[in-house]
């Protein structure tokens, strides 16, 4: 148990170091794909000089020799995050010019302007999506809305500085972070959090 706790802490420290360069002030868009060619969509935007993010996790896959391999796979197959570079009109032109069918999440059904995910929210979300972290769960947007919890700031421990909602699941406490299209919960101790 103590060894697992140490491993989790080391992974969180590595995650904090690896995402330190991710801090930026550019907002992000959530893009829903109407195809399973997620990698192709990411390559399209990267060839245009734009940064993308696809949440991934390790999965056990059996090969043809009945051996088990740990492979990184996307958590959601039809969702990609795109960093905004330029005006909304320029970004809209890039999305519509693609041969892949996709749509950007909008603010509402009435307001068709793109929903911008704030840079700090996306920074925290990316840090929590590190595949090396253990004790985390991915949720759909609808499942996340059903969870009740107080807004908190983590004051102590390896998650120090992250914000989200403190929720309970299976007699354990989790920090819940939502972005359009999905949410992530990572295990946290209740006494490390302070209500905002």
C-alpha cells in the first residue's frame, strides 16, 4: 500500500513537471468528430501548425500470441481538443475546410459562437489526464452533471493548486474536472481540499 502511494506521488510529480510548459493563455475548443479517424483529424490540425490534445489511457490488449500489452488508447473516440490560434472566423474556416466531418462545441443552441475552454481549466484537465496517474475515472458530460459536490481548491499534496468539485464515489473522494464533452475524476483526500 505504501509503495503504491509512493508510486502515485512520483507520477504526479512527473506530471506536474511535464505539463509545466503547457501553461499558456490561449483558450481551447472541443471538437466532436463524426468519424473514428481521430488520429487523422489531429494530424490535419497539426499540419496547419495547431496544437491538439486527445485524452489517452493505458489499456490491456491481447496480441495474437495471447500475450498482454499495455497500449495507449483514446478515452473518447470522437472528441479532440484544439488550441485556438487566431480569430474564431479563421478557426471556423480551418474546421470547415477539412474533409473529415466535425463540429465545434458551441455556447448554446441559440448562440452558435464557439465555446472557448479557458486556458487554466484546460491546463488542469490535461494535468489530470496524464496516463501515468492511477485512481482516476473518466465520465461523460451527463454523468458529471449528476455528481453533486462543492467547488474546492486542493491546498496540500501532489495535486496542490488544482480546482474542481469534490465528489464521492464508492466511499472515496475524487476531484472532478469538467470540460465540454467529458469529465475526469482523480482520487484525492478530503482534508487536502478547501471549499471555495
